[in-house]
C-alpha cells in the first residue's frame, strides 16, 4: 500500500491501490474546496451541485451530499427520519454551523421566513396582494399616517410584518 499526505489536513494516509486520491477523508475533500476562514459565513460549494442545488462531491466513487456530510462532521449520524436543513437557506452552503437535522416542515418554515416562498398560497394570508401593493406604494418612514406602525394598525397586523414587506423579505413577487 502506498501512503501519501492529505492535501487538506496533511495527515499521512494509505491510498487505495490504483486510485487517484488526494484527501484522507471525504470531509477533507469537502472542506478543502470551500472558504472556511469565517465560521459565521456561508461556506459556498462552487463545484458540482445536484438537481436540487445541493453541494455534491464524489469520494472514492461514492456520491455524497455536502450539507449532510457537514452535519455528520459536527454532530455524528443523522437522526432517523430527519433531513438536513439549512438555517441560512443557502443550499450550496456546507458550513456545519448552518445546518441542522429537522423535518420537511421545518424546512418549509425556514424558507418562508427567508422569503423564497411568499404570498397568499403559503399561509401568509394575513394580507392579500392588493394590500401589499398598497403598503409598498404609500409607506414613508417618518410619516404620521404611512409609517410602519401606523400601517400595521391600519391592517391589524404586527409591524414586523410591514417591515418585512418594505425590506422585500416577503411578498417579493409583488411589484
Ligand atoms: Zn485529511
Ligand atoms: Zn450558510
């Protein structure tokens, strides 16, 4: 068996016969190809992504999902019946601090909060499209009648909802 030094962690490992292998583990192969300098930022995978937009790498002939590997690296096995979701709503991200084991429902919730889904169809039915258009049109930060809090009162919703609309975090499809 031949040994070689891992391109990422410098560990000496045994190479499989005939294989071209530069990393000692799938994890090294993953983290070597993302910018891991800032533990708070997204670690964006810039190589192959699968049809759903998730990072995908091949290690020893096996296809591995980057975000799942990142989760396992930090937490161990993925609990049965759970899927790995992104807190950052960025499927290319493989930062272990940005992924968690949750349900499909958690995932939908996160996406809604992040505004990739919006509108009446997805449960944000407190306001309708016409009202959102109106809010976008009339909102003025320091105006007596048309500031966020006043508009919230007018529509009987939480003012945070108005600010989410103004900042274009939700109802992004409304012009
Ligand atoms: Zn390594
Ligand atoms: Zn992220």
